[in-house]
C-alpha cells in the first residue's frame, strides 16, 4: 500500500522536489495568512471569511493540478506556441482595456462567465517563453544578433510593455526587468540591451508625462509621494488619512509586531489596511509572526531562485535554461517588490506576493510558470537515467 502511494506521488509530482516543497510551504502559509487578513470581513458578514477561504482553497487546488500537469509535459512544446500566444495576449489586453471590468480605477480584468482574469499575467508568461525561444535559436550563431533582430526585440518588448502599462504600470516594469535578465542570459550584445532600456524608458516617461492610459496619474502621484516621503525627516501620524495612510499603517503593523508578534489571527492593522490580504500581506505577516518568519519568507523565495538557477545548469537545451531563468526571476522579483513596498523601500505598486497573497489569476499563472520550471528540472533526472544506462 505504501509503495502504491509513493508511486502515485512520484507520478504526479514530477521534477525538483525541493521546488515542490518550497511551493507547498508558501501556498500553505498563504492560505493561513489570507484567512487572518480577511478577518475584517467578519464585521460585514461572519460567514464571508469562510466563503473566501473555501474559494481560495478551490483556486489553490486547481493551481496544483495545473502545476502537476505542466511539470509532466515536455516544456519544448511551449516553444511552438509562445509567439502566437503572445499575440493573442495582446488582443486580450486590448479587449480588457476597452471592454473589461474596472477594478481599482483600471480596466485590466476580463470576465468569462464566473471566471475573471488579467491578460497581463498571461502576457508575462508568453513574453518570457517567446524571448527564450528567440535567444535559444541564436546561441550557436552570435552573428544572428543583428539589427533586424534588435528591431524585432524592441517591437516585441515595447508593445507588450506599452499595452500593459496603460492599465497596470507596475506589472509592465516587472516584465521589462525580467526581459533584461533574459537578454543578458541570452547573450544579447550590451549595446543593444542599452538601446532597448533607453527606448522603453522614454516610452514609459511619455506615458506618465502625457498621462496616457488609466493609471498614468496614479503612477505620477505615487512617484511624487515616494520622493517626498524619502526627502522628509519628520515623523507622520498614522491616523492622518492622506495618500500615504495605507503605507503608514503598514509601518505600524511592522513596528508593533517585529519583536513582539501578536500571534496568528490577531492582527489589528488588517482592519485598516484595505489590501491586507494582497498588496500589504507582508506587513500582516510581520505583525502576527514577527521578524523570524519575516526573514524566512524572503529566504524561501531566494531558495526558489537558486533551484530555478540549478534547473538552468542541468538543462540540456538552451530554451529550457532560458525559460526557467525568466520564469523564476519573474516570480522572485515580484515577491521582493511586494515586500519592499510594505517596508516603504519603493513606491506603492499593487503587486501581490506570489503564492502568499490572495488572487486567482496570479496564483494560476504562477502555478503554470512553476510547472514549466519543474518540467525543465526533469532534464537532470533524464541525464541521470542516461548515465545509468551507459554504465
């Protein structure tokens, strides 16, 4: 009986088991902290937190099924459809921008029956796959990095970032940072990388300055607030309800819980932080669990990045290595952006913490991304089998 269970687990959980462990711990802790952070819902309806928890549990179950399925597939199949999928994601982003549901002052959601999702999450995954495919086919031919290819990269990255920044500026920046990492791993000449960085920076500046899109004014205000906050030395009242009210509530949660954690489910600031379960989930973690757990969370993400890099080292195919690098760095970047915002080290972005914050679309596409990384990590297992066959 025990052997059958072991075989069943091995058949469903393919790839690097350390990655599986990290993912399980982060998601389990995420469920716990989300249930606590949503405790303010009790004030409206005592059953709301239960319904929300059940919904989160269902989404988590779907995400693990998808992760398991993708981990057992040949990741090379993803390369065949990455370009087409990227074009399709552009269309979905435009549809969401024009006809989508507006949440938080931006139309970035598409409603398909009872399901709603953000096409920008899909675009992020597809762009990474598309770039990995482009670079993998040119690894053996440095001359292929000509100016025609440079224009192709500029158009692909520029269009993706521009379409997303119309309604979700921070996600656009995250995707661009990931693209830079991929270009470095893909051995794109630094001169061309510099031109692309300058071009996208000019594009982003024009979008904000000319207030193009739905989030330009918000982005401009948040950058100005961050600059003013960094320049000020005097303290500020946590009760003053201005543009930094949420952030100072986050500070208060961290300051009061870091050395004297309040314990699971006992957060006080969750009643004041409007995005306690997503944007400021790290503040709730520190308030309830203290500095030890607060340090443990980034360590887990760094461990995930290390295992993703390990998959790059063992991948026998350039596409697999580049895909794993891009997807892993994207997840870890997003996690650290969320944590840095909570402690005031950057402008407020609205980026959730992968696998920990509440969110259906983010969790699903993160699961698919990790599933592909796990698929790449199977190259090491195949290499081991081949060595045993030779011996």
